[in-house]
C-alpha cells in the first residue's frame, strides 16, 4: 500500500507522525498524520435497474454480509423536507460501520436502518457544508457511554477537511474558518452545559473524548489551495488503512468550498466510492476507476427554471453540482459496475417524482452506452454490492 498523505490530528495538530492502523481493534494505531496544509456493467443487469429490482429498503441489515451499503439519507441541500432525510450513507465492513457524511437525521436513520451504534468505527465528512455536518456531533453527544445498541463506549475515528485558509465572514467568529478539528471543539463547547450536568451526576462520558479527529489535507504535490480547489491532474491519496479497508480521497470542485473530497473504500469484498458534492470533474472517474459502486450526487438542471430559479442561481448550481444527464458518461468513463444517484436536487418528490428521476437516469445511461446498473437512491435503501454477493 502507498504511504499516507498529509493530514492532521485533532489531538496534536502540530505533530507529524507516520503509522498505519491495523488489527481488529478500532482503537488501534491510526493512519499516518502530518502537519496540515492550510494554504490554501453488471452482467445480466440492465442499465435501467430500479430500486425495486436492484436494491431494497430494510430496517434489519443482514449480519452475514461482509460488506453492505445503506443510504441513510438522500436529500440534496439544506432545506428540510419530510420526504427525504439529509445526505448520509453507512458502509459496513466485517461488522464495522463507517458513516459518510452526517446530514439532518443521520443518527435516527442509522438506528432505523438497524445498525449498531457500538459498531461505529469511523465517520468521514466530504466537506463542511451544514447539510453534510448537521448530525455529526449528535453521534457522540447522544450516544456517549450509553449502554446497549444505542451507545458506544470506545473511540470513533473522524476524518474530515482541515481549515480552508479563508477568513470567516460570520459575526462574532473572527479569524480563519475552522476545519473539522475546531468544528468538533466548538460543538463540544456548545454542549458543555448538558455534558457537565450529566457528569455531575456521574452519568455518561464527555462525548468529545470518544472521538479521535483527523484533519485531512491534500498532499503538497497536488498544488491545491482555496484559490485552486481541485486540480485535475492530482492523484488519489490514502486517508486511512486497516486490515478491513483502505480509504482514498481526491479533491472535487464545489464552489468556494475547500477542501471538498470524494472518498473511495476498497475492501477484499468490493469497492465503493462516494462523490461528495461536486461539479463535473475528471477527478471522479479517476478515483472511481473500476469500482463496484459509485454513489454520485446529482441535480436535474432542466427542472430548475420551472421552479422559478433565477439564471444566476442555475448557473451556480450547474457549476458546483452534476447534472443527471452526465451520470451515465461518468459511470462509463470510470468503468463502474453500478451507479447510485443520491443527494438529489430537487429532492421533493412532489416537484420531481421518482419516476421522472429514473427516466432521466435511463436516458443518461443510453446516451453514454453505460451497460451497468443505474439506481435511484432512496432513504434506508440497501444497495447490493456485486463482489460482496459473490463472496
């Protein structure tokens, strides 16, 4: 395996170390940490496979599968909707659960999916927009020291973007915008009253002590910065590795956001890639090359004018998100076996029905001659992983 890139640890952001996390313990040696850079198709399946034929929604995940993927929430954007929960996914590898993004309701959806809180081994945040972080600190805050399947008592590793280098524009928050380490400290501070009251009665655990936070920054060789957020010539770099999974990342363009990542999870049973929020970029096919599943965000640009969006807003959305018409081409270029559309914009089914989404996905696959499966993501959907099913 390749060496790990520049990252930073919440526990000691100034110290550079190199190590690999291996073995069965979730509290084993963590992936390499170095000082942060602040400058800156499936045979036999058609391309039109639908949720009813290619995936299922369930509240009781099978414990016999070595690798399973559950979409906890599939909504694009921040405004809360009743029909869809905030963006979040859960990948289970040999009984350890890794959550990618923590949108609104992620904790509740995690429990509704039948996932065990003590199995939570890691949280990965693609970027620090509110619709991807809203429920992040609720995982330790609501579960610290709780007995049984509703809590966890051992450390959970958190991987997320470091500081952008941009100055904060928030009132009473002068200075640089925080990365995931400072965001975690501030969330813990905001919850200090609740934690203190519980601890005064000898109940629970200080939630922040159950997180081992790692700020992920791209290697210097990528040439990235807040002014050059996603260089197209960069190579994927390793974020974390243990005996079960290797996690790689690549930068993706998402407007002013820096860093914004896509993540790839490679296991002996299969590979799953999460695009995060991104405009069109060759970095996604590069990261997702020959993966079993690519979970990709998408927007239907054609419907936005009908919703009254001004031209400037549509132009912005087109630049920082990926039109559904492009998904087939991305899947074909990457050579993935299955593409799952998620982080749907617009996410309101009364505005754009599931049938309309699936029609657009089929058209995109035909246009690109993509022969794999195209699946419309739904909340609590279990997505079959071809390699895992064959194992």
